[in-house]
């Protein structure tokens, strides 16, 4: 069914969830499709966000203030996540995009910035032709059940354990 959009979920504790979503975005862009990427929680400009310089059919927005490694979520984080979900809803219903990526959305769910019911409502209300991709660790079972495709990235071995820090162009 070429005209139907499916819901992808890339989750798990391994590396590669956002990378896989961006890879799919590049594939779609190279096929002439239009792509929206909303990055929940993130605020830092990672290397992959530069692909907007190369593709006219791409819009990337960062929808947060950064991760919660050194702080607890604040009311402002909840407000930004809600605004981000509204922006993603607009992208999925506007007819402007063929593929919509909700990057790190499950992190927003995990930290209770959003409720799974409202997220499912937005995903189910998308234009039926829109392919949607959700990424992030800690995917709730309800989202797994709703997805058409679920890939779990599982860490078997990682060079971080050897003290290798995040490297530009590889890990960020």
C-alpha cells in the first residue's frame, strides 16, 4: 500500500535510533519527499542537523532545552514538549510533509513531559499518507502496540565503556 503511511518506533538502550531516523529521512528526501524532524528534549546542534543545508524539502526543529543528565525537568520543559507535540501534529496534518520524525519523543514520555494517550491521539490523527517515526529509549508498551514497525537497538558492546567520549560526526 504505497499511499499509506506507517508508524515506525526505534527504541532500546543501544546506539543508532536517531541515526536510523535521519538515514530514513535522507532516503525520503533523495526520493523527492518532504520531511519534518522535531527533536524533543534536544537543544544542542548535533552534526546531523546540518543536513538542512543540503535539502530544500527538510525542516528540523529542536523542541526542548536539553537532556536531564544534570537537572530535573521543570515546568518550562513540559510547556516546550507540549508545544513541540502541537508542532508535530501540525506537520502531520498540514499536507506539507510525507515523513515526520518525532526524535526522542519517548524520552519526553519517560520524564512525564507528555502523556502517552495524548501522543497516541496525535499519531492516530495524522494524515493517513504520512509516515511517522518515533525514536528514544524507554518506549511504553502502548506505543509499541500502536506501531507498525518496532526496532529495538540493544547495546551489546560500546566504546564508552573504554572511556571514549562522544565524537563529532560519529556520535553527535
